[in-house]
């Protein structure tokens, strides 16, 4: 089996290269206008640069943009946008004193009803 694409570190792509790639996936039909991003798979997105002259290759763990080079180990805005981490679900706190009968306000333990 031959490996066609080896993703060790992402490399920024030209607009022409992305245009050819989109045409390949669209059976030879060129895109009418270039999209701001193109998702190749669940783990790979091509995100257009702010100037529009290139596409950054973005994965959940890395990106080819300059920000990821200057801030290694931290996710860039492209990784955060296209691969958001789910926010932790906060467990509701339960007041045990309020749920137990015979526990008067200010007491340190349940009191038997007289």
C-alpha cells in the first residue's frame, strides 16, 4: 500500500492548488467562487487567509498559519473555530440539608420531631 499524503506538519496551500483540489472532488467542475474554508474530512480543513491569497491547512492539533508558528503548543484561531472543544458540563449542586426532612436551619444534624 502506498501512502499518498503524509501529514506530519501542515503546509499552506496556494489558491490555485485548492481550486484544483475542489475541481477534482467536483468531477472537474471549477468552483464559481472560492469558499472561505473547505473541509476535506472531519480532521482536516483548508481555511482561507485574511488576505485571501492562500489556504492554511488546519487540523485539531496543528495549523500552517503564522500564529501557530509563533505560539507553539497553543491552538490558533483556525483550530479553535473549526475544531471547537466541547465545554465541560457543570453538574448541578444539590443541597443535602434542604432535601432531608427534620433538618432545621442552622442545625448541625437532623433533629427528631417531638
